[in-house]
């Protein structure tokens, strides 16, 4: 019988020390006991930036008083039960392509976490568009992507600062499933069946994900978005599923999910033809 042992979140100073050693690409790394929101902290710093501070930046916290998810939702967390951090990156890309960063961040995060597992279990980690990380179809992690123009020195219309925030459930899946009335997963469940995952500490999880973000965004600048649909298909939890697309709690499309287009939009084949979905909640319909 497997025993769920929650991963231990080390002291903030120990996390910081390990990250500074493992992430030399990051010019600023911080890990604090408590803050309002790591995404909000970095967004404010980006607004105030004068161009003199090199990026990328990383900021993590053991607890967030006002952590946020997509669509303004509150991120429920308690100290030791969640791994939460954000990174800020300097990017040159057309504004119309910025929405593709949400599914791209989901793809990169999923690939980073899959690399922490025994290959036999990797396919159990997937992405529900745009970027919810699922373990056995239950939500393991959430991602928030925000972008801003920053500082008076930013003159190019294609110059953006992008902040990506990640919250991974380390434990508490059972209580979260009950309070949220939906299936939630946590890293302790993965550790219970996967020996590779047991050998990876919290700071290493952060560094692996941050490196995947850094390398993936550099590849985006070099190659563009043409390969996003094919790459996302390898982790897509929705492809081939019957889905409803909801906006403001109303069903606006019903059909079959067909993957992404190059702008990161979800393609849904409906009775009226294929729709490219940019916003909305996706509900899988039982067959």
C-alpha cells in the first residue's frame, strides 16, 4: 500500500541558496516567507523598471496572502502545502502573439515536470488548455501569465515584460477537492508511485521549471510559434474530447477539441464549423 508523503518545503534561505547555485541565467532570485502575490510583486517591479536591471527575475514565497489564478481567481494556499513562484522575462514579440504564451507556458511546465518522473508515468501529466497542469485528469498546478510595457526606456511596440507564475499543490489534494468541488491532485500522490519524483526536492522542481521557461522563451524568439500546435499535441488533455466552451457561465460553443492553432487558440469543431477559442472555460462533456 502506497503512503502519501508530502514533499518538504525547506527554509526560504535554503531554497534561495540552492536556486542561486542552479540558475546562473537569472540576474535576480528571491525567496521570501510571505508576500501578497509573487506575480504582482514582479509586475510592479516591471512597471517601475528603468531598463537598468537585467532579466530574468525569479521570486518565490512560502505563502501568498493574495495569490491569484487565471480570471482573477484566488489561489488557495497554506505554508508548506504549495510551491509558488513567478519569473519575469524580457521579450520581443508582436502583441497579437502574447496570448500564445499561456499554452506555451503550460507546455513548458508539463515537459519540465514530466522529466522529473519515470518515463512510464510521464503520460499521466498533461495540460488542459490553456495551461492547467493535470495529473490523471485532476488539477495539479495552475499558471498565470501577465504582460506589461515597462519603464520610460521601452520604445519598441514589440518589447514586453512577461511574468509567469506557477502554483503546484504539494499536499492537501483531498481537502481541496472537497472545498472546490472538483478533482485536485498533489505532488505527494505522484511521489507515492514514482521513485524518480521522490528524489527531487522542492528547490530542484523550481529550477527545472524555471530553466524550461527560460530556454523555451529563447527558442520562441528564435523560431516563432509555428511548432506550438505540434508540440502542444504531445501533452494535450483535451484533444479529441467533446467539450463545452463557457464564458460568463454561459455555453458559447459545443463541439470536439482539435488541438491548437499557431496563435495558441483552442480549435473546436462545432456543427457550425471550426471555432478558434481565445478565452473561456473548457468543460469536458461525458460521452
